[in-house]
C-alpha cells in the first residue's frame, strides 16, 4: 500500500509539472520551468549549488550502483 | 564542402563520440575511481562547455521573472522533496521507492544507462549556459 501511495505521489508531481508548463506556455503565470531555472541560476550561490547537485546526481546514478 | 555541411558533419561526429564515451563510461565497474573520474570528468566538461556558451551570449538585461511565476515551481519542488524524504526514511526500499531506486530499475541495461548519461550531460550543458 505504501508503495502505491508513493508511486501515486510521484505521478501526481509529474502531472502537476506538465500542467504548470502547459499553463506557462498558454499565458502564465506561472513561469516556464526554463525561465524559473534561469531566474534561480542568476544568483551565484544557487548556481553553484544547483550545478554541484547535478554533478552529484550523475555520480549517484552512474557510479554508485552495481546495475549488472 | 560548404559551411552548413561541414557544421553538420562536425555535429554528427561529436554526437557519435559522446555516445561512444557514454557507452564506455557506464560500463566501468561500479564504485571504482575510474568510474568516478569518467562520470565526473565528463560532467565537469559539460558544465564548462555550457559556461563557455553563456560567455559568448550577447549580454543584455535578463528577462524579468516575477515571484508569482516561480512560486508554483518551488512549491512543487518542496512537495517532491518531502515525498522523496518519506520514501528514503522508509524500509524496505522496494515498498518505499525513492526516485533513484526507480531510476535504477528503469536503467537496467547498458543502452538505457548510456542514453540517460547523454541526457544528463546535455542537461548539464543547458543548466550551465543559463
């Protein structure tokens, strides 16, 4: 049951993201995800954190898993 | 060869090289120093490439993005982070799947992992050029 609830939560988040992006393209607000990322990345500390986090994510997915 | 065809040929060769590198990098032994260097080195190169594109872009006033526009995305990111934390703290993992657990289930072949690696590099370039 917990598994289904968590998966439903991820699906709801993905649906909400698609809906937000669609609303942004129609008229906005909200801003598009790209515009939001650009706004965040204009601040240097946020830029550093986001890029470092992205590198960590790649390391986590592609190095820290024995997938064979 | 005109400029357009030359640019297309260089782009195609670059894409093949990146795909070949991705195939090799995701095949390295897990948890090894070689895998860490192969993945993080490529990621750092992608960030540097994006930063170079950003520097070449003509400077000008950034488009205004109001708080009302970005708040929904922050709320969504917060909700997703909370859900991820709940899953992370629960056990067993199969009953409390985190996003990385689901990613590992989806990326269980070398081809899928190589494609995801290329997408990760492309996203790194895109983030760094913003």
